[in-house]
């Protein structure tokens, strides 16, 4: 009896390890976006959030037969984040850190995780209209607070183009025009 149980535990652990090996990178990126931490540096809050979600998924692993473990882990990740949202209010330098935790959560689910508005609403327990309004507000906030200089358009750097100014439209001083 003990041998069978230990074999089941090893099989369960191997399955979970394979799942984590395939999904951990994307889940960590999702957690990093949620916490508002920059992706270039270590993200301790995101790692802690992911660890909590993965530990809950592992505890539920045997009950997941037939269900998508990624969706389950994402649900756990968003639930853990929603419970601890007040910890993630201060700016940390990430791309979404200027948004409120709820707005970050909605943008990440809608655009990074590619969930429909209705699925996002169901997962968060909000009306779809509220998710839509929060999403629009967050997108407007992101557009209005762009950081950094505006992109400089590339110019033709050939010597001929640099030496002579372009003629104005309708300028008759150009010898090539009739």
C-alpha cells in the first residue's frame, strides 16, 4: 500500500514539474506585470505571488483531472493578487506601475492573457460593463502618461538628400519641372 502511494506521489510530482517547466516563464511575466515591477530586475513580489499560486495549484493537482492547470494557476494568481492588492500600490518602475492594482489586473487578463471581457468579469466577480469601463480608463491613463521622448523618424542619410533642400510644392525654380 505504501509503495503504491509513494509511486502516485512521484507521478504527481513529475507531472507538476513538467507543467511548471512549461508554464512558469509566462506565469512569472504575468505576475511581474500584476505587481508593477520592472521585468529587467529580479521581481521578489512577483516571485512570491507566483509561488503562492503554484503551491495552491499543487495542492489541488489531483482534483484538476481534465481541467487546464494553466487556467487554474492563473485564477489562483489573480485571486492572490486581488487579496494582496494594497501591497502593490506604490510605483516600482514597471510598465504598468502607474495604474491601480485593479486596472493592472484587468489589463493583464484582457490583453496579456487574452481573456474576453466576459471571462475577465466572471473571474473577478464584476459586471462586464465595469470591466469595460475600467479597461478603457486604464488604457487612457497609459496613453496620457507616456514616458520618454517621442520617437524620431528616420531620415534618408544620402549626401544628395542632405545637401539640397526639398523644393516647396508649386515652386517653379526647379529646372526638372515643366
